[in-house]
C-alpha cells in the first residue's frame, strides 16, 4: 500500500489537471478545439502516470523518463495560469459588455495567457539549466574563535537530466571559492546507489581545508538508504549519521533525514548527535528537511547556533511555493528561531521537470565570523 498510494494519488491529480487545462482553455481555442486533441491529452496523462510509478519501480528508459518529467512541469504551469484565466473570464462576464466586445476581449485574453504559459515554460527551463548562482552570506556565531568559510550545496539530484558533467562543474565552482569546509545537505542521487562511485567520482575532487561532510536526504531513502550509505561512504566525504565532529573551531553535527520517522529506520536523533559536543564552540547542524526544526524543543534548539537545510528547492515551480512552505514552515533563505539561525537553500540542482520558476539554483558560501 505504501508503495502504490503516492503514484496513484499523484497520477489522478495530474489527470484532473490535464483535463481541466484542456477543457477550460486549450479546448476553447479554435485551433485546438478538435476532439482529436484528446488523444494528446491521453498520451500526456499516460506518460505522467508512468513518471510517478517509475519513482517506486524503475521501469522507464531515461529518455521517456525525462520527457514525462518535463510534461509534469508543463502541466503544472499551464494549470496555474488557467486558474487565473478562469477568474478573468468570470470578471468579463460580470462586466456589462456587449457580446461582440466580450468576444474580442476573450480572444485577447486567450492570446495573452497562451503567450504567458509559453514564456514561463521557456524561462523556467532556462533558469533550471543555468549555472547555479554563488550566494555569499555573512553570519556571526558568537562562540567562533576564528573566521571560517563554509560552502553548502544540496539537492543536486544526479540522475535523469543532471549528469556527471553537471556535478563536475559544481565541484569546479566550489574549489574556486577555496572553502574551509564543504557540506552537502542531502538528495545527492536519483539512481541505483551501486553506481555511486561511477557517477559521483567528481566528489573526490572537492578541495577544502577540513573536508567534505554529507547528510542523507529523502531521496537516498527512496533509492535504498542502506545501499546509499554503503556506496556513498566509498567517496571522499564524511557521512554524519546522528553524530558530531569537532573541526575548524565548530561542532559540525549531522542527523538522519526526517523521512526516517516514517519508514522507522535510520531515524534522526538530535540528542544522540550532540551528546559529545564541545560546548565552548558553536554548533552547526546539518539536516536535509527544515521541518525537523518543529520537532526540537526549546532546550534542544538553544544548543544549536546554525541549522543548514535543503529539500524545498525554494518551491522550484511557482506557485508550488505555497504548498512547500505549508509543509516545511521554512521555504528559502535565512531565518531565526529563539536565537538559532536557520538557512534553507533552494538547492544546487532540481528534481523532476527541468524547470525553475521564481526559484534559482545556488551554491551558498557562508562567511562565518565570531562576535567582535
């Protein structure tokens, strides 16, 4: 049941989305009004259904998987615009225009929305495949004795559209920053973890003073958490598993992903992770999903100076932002809760459709400074 419920629900949602978009918008435009276009709607629904079931049982070849992922993004963007389009039509009907005037206005609105959908898709694809921005952030950690540079990457999702070449470019960008510490906050892979050494060899080329540190994301659980740990541990990075390490004048702490609570294995345990910390030094926690913060009580939170998360992709495709914010509480950027700073990155890659709309990829370069 756990294996099938998500793809079934997601498929039904996108079947509704596609039918709604065609019935309410494209089907009312003369050049698309023929019933033969229902065949295209059916094909889109089938491919998107394949995409969701392929997440649980890998049966698609890479090309079909990429096409179906792209269609997911296109359908979502079109649906978002068609909702607004319908609101416009209701407004037009309530205005006291004669029938000819209403027809002229509707034709203009049809054209505007058609162009907006097309431009949004093109812009979203361009944004997704563009080189990630390097974002520089200064943060004061009162207990820090000496300044420290820390680079965070997250949600790279190698597999599908993003390949070894993309990862190699990311590594080159990181090395150009000459960081003291590099952290990867989950969702590194979307492929069989047995291929980790082959597909992620560039990780070994990351250069930093104190090394590279990694925590699991939910996608490592999806492809097999035990296998992911076994194979990722062969790379030149330290996987923090509910544990801390004193390095560079900070306690660097890493916990398992929030998904561990649901699958009941490899569950995050903050108390275990911070058991042996040096209390005279600042504590930086790595945790993939920002929703974990809601699990911490005030006493636990008071022991943490900075929490670094990913997972949200900054919403990736607007207006999906609102749902992501609702689930995770923190969407993107720097927050503060009870004097603990929280940074949620929008991620370095993308998941599913190669589209980012009002959300961009980033490599975060933290300049950590002690209190003056």
